[in-house]
C-alpha cells in the first residue's frame, strides 16, 4: 500500500481539499508489461528515450495511474523520481536507493517485486493521516527497462505496446524478441477504411537523437487530436504511432510466483517474430512526470 495525495473537487467548499489515497492491491491482480518501442525494438538511448510523444505519455499514465508499477534501477534513475499517484517498486541490489528517492520500495528480484505488489505495503512505511481514501488496484505494470522486460515476459499476462513508426539507429537498449505464438493480439491496430491506421502526434523531437522514418506506404495517418486524415508525404515534426494490446494465450500460462514454469512455453525465444514488427502500438513512462 502506498500513500499518494490527490485533489478532490469539493463542490460545497470554495477550496478543493487534498485527501491522501492509499493504494492497496485487490485480491486479484493482473500483471502487464507496458512498453513503447521503435520498429527496431529500440526503447532507450544513453539512459533516456530518443523520442518525445506526449500522446504516449498520456496513454502510459492512463494505464498505470492509481496502481502499482515495477521498474529497474536504471529506469528509476532515468525518470528521476517515483511516479506520482502510483505505488513504485524498484528492482535493484542497491537498497540505499531508498535514501535517495522518496516513496519507493526496493526489492532484489522481479519475482519478489510481483509478490510484494500483491500484498499491502507494511503499515510502518505508510504515513497516512486520519482521513485517507483507500483505492484498490487490479493491475501491476512492469515498465522497464530492457533488463527487467526480458525477465518480465515470463510473468506478464498482458502486453501494452506502443509502436513508433521510426527506427533509432543509435539506440543502445532494446525490447527483447517475443514469441508471438504465445500471444493473442486482442486490440487490433486502429483501422480506417479497412487500412492500417497510425496516429500522428505533432511534437518537436529531442535534439541529438537520430530518427529514421520509413515511408508509410500502405497506412492511413490520422491527426491524433482531430482525427483528420493527413497527407503522409508532408507531415510536420512529430511521430506516427499506434497502441496495441496482447493477451497471453490461455495454454501458455506465465510462470508462477515461485519462478517455476507452468505453461507449455512461456519463454522468450530468439526465433520468433517481434511484437514491434507485428504492428502494434507503444506507450511510455520514463519521461512522464
Ligand atoms: N521505451 C520504454 O518503454 C522504456 C521503458 C523503460 C525504460 N526505458 C529506457 O531503458 C533504459 C534503461 O533500461 P536498462 O535495461 O538499461 O535498465 P533497467 O532494467 O531499468 O535497470 C537495470 C538495473 O535494474 C536492476 N534489475 C533489472 N532487472 C533485474 C532483474 N531481472 N533482477 C535483478 N535486478 C534487476 C539491476 O539493478 P542494480 O544494478 O542496482 O542491481 C540492473 O542493473 C533507459 O534508456 C530508459 O530510458 C525505455
């Protein structure tokens, strides 16, 4: 259980009041993995992300708000602080992280992180005033980076993928290859007039990071704000993206909490098609405030 505060609208009072919210796991928790990646499965470069797509940050926020996130130590350092209004569990061998970052819990392995996310935070760690609101979360999101994703693929039931229509030639961190046959594409990419559709988010891209944008010959490009179909040959600064959700097939159950494999094949394999190439969408976290 973690403490977070939020402002509630109090219509009878002139001033809004701030009520602490305790995030508590519900009895049934789904483990999902949330990632944004390029066509080359790039997820990071020099400790950050080589793109800026505000729509994806909003999508990430929507997926993770008022629930629990699990991240690797470098991802925490990349974000620079615990994500607000979420329970933050960090996987690291460095337990002194707690002295440098407020509102985090540190555990030494991913199975321990998942186990911890399924129980309430020790009461001694929670500073809750008399008046607080309990919010039960149903989802635990593993939000990266690459090192954590590689192991997390064995535990997640759901993949929330944002596919960015770009390659990042100097990226140094990549999403692992995914065994596609274990996953059912639940939400098809958006379609317009029976054709693959990408959204376009106009935003200046960060300086000093190379991006290669291949032509979108077959797809329709829609403005993410207005839905207007855009001329894909003459797009302003920004990136095309789409979101996809994959569910693990029933017969491919994830490993259990003890770390033993219970499914027919829950492992990551090098011979598989790649979720990014499969045409999905992406989402992100590290740049989010
Ligand atoms: N595009 C996206 O969706 C996305 C999401 C997240 C991050 N990123 C990017 O990814 C990069 C960081 O990823 P990264 O792979 O370098 O680092 P990371 O996975 O965030 O952190 C690595 C560290 O976390 C701990 N750790 C990770 N997996 C572990 C495991 N299975 N068991 C035990 N400890 C584990 C270790 O900490 P100790 O060394 O302290 O023991 C390890 O050194 C950044 O560039 C970031 O911007 C992108």
